[in-house]
C-alpha cells in the first residue's frame, strides 16, 4: 500500500484547463478531481520512461505510484479506523477507472489487495483468499459483472457496485447490493462498504 500522502501540490489553472480535467474525470468515472489528476500524472510518469528509451526524450522519469495531489482527498476525520479497515478487491476492466477507485479506497485507509479485470483473473490471483470485500466497477462487461457477483456471493464475499449505470442489467438477486456513485463522498463510500459487509 502506498505511503501516507503528506505533501500538497498546488497549481493555478485557467477555466479551459479545469474544464478539460473535469471532462476527463467524468469520462473515466474518477471519484474526485484529485484522483483524476493523480491518475493522469501516473499515466504520464509510466509512459515517459518508455518514450525516453526509444530516444524521444533526453530525460528519464522513474515510474511512481505516489504522485502529488491538488487537494486533500479526505478530511482528517474521514479515514476509517484500524478496526474497520478492509482488504478490498477492485474488479474493473478500464485501467484508469480502476486507478481512481483504488486511490479513493487507499485514501480512506483501506487496503486494495488486488485489481483484476474479471472473475477468471480473481480466481487465479494469489491474494484471492485475503479479500474481505469487493468493488465491482461499471467498466466491466455486463456479463462479466454478473459472473463476478455470482463468484463473490458463492464465496460469501460482500461487494458494492461503483457508479453502476442504469442501463447495465443487475439481476434481482443482487439489487440489494449497495451502489456508489462517482461523486460520492468518502463517508458515503465507507458507509456503503460497511453496509455491504454487515448484510
């Protein structure tokens, strides 16, 4: 799990730049502006070394999972206690969306034990037996989302849907599963996880 974020990066943007970040954030269903900016920085930091090795850049930037942030994602009182900290599986096919969900969970004090694109990868994952709860992203193909929910239910692992789209069919047997919108606060995110785990 990445170390605690204690450094603040403040930048000035014009209206067009801020609008572009917001458009990118909503297109990729990122939970916050901070998460969107961190995800974009991660993409840049990870692709720059490859460009440098191809001779497209004179410098080389080391990849990093712990980039700066525009603003605090959470107020100090919004993190979960060690007693309610959970080991969570993120199921999402879209890498950027998965990064946003992971950022929000880790900022809230949870441990993301694995990020997988579907049930097959989860069953093959070494950390599968450590999962306490799962978050199913809406970037998952509808059939895979149902299969994943069935696999999790069969193993007694609670789950929540992240930003579930109205047009994605959710079987009646899973309609009681909590759903988290992309613009939900950290408290709402934690409440949904707690509700799923208490059922």
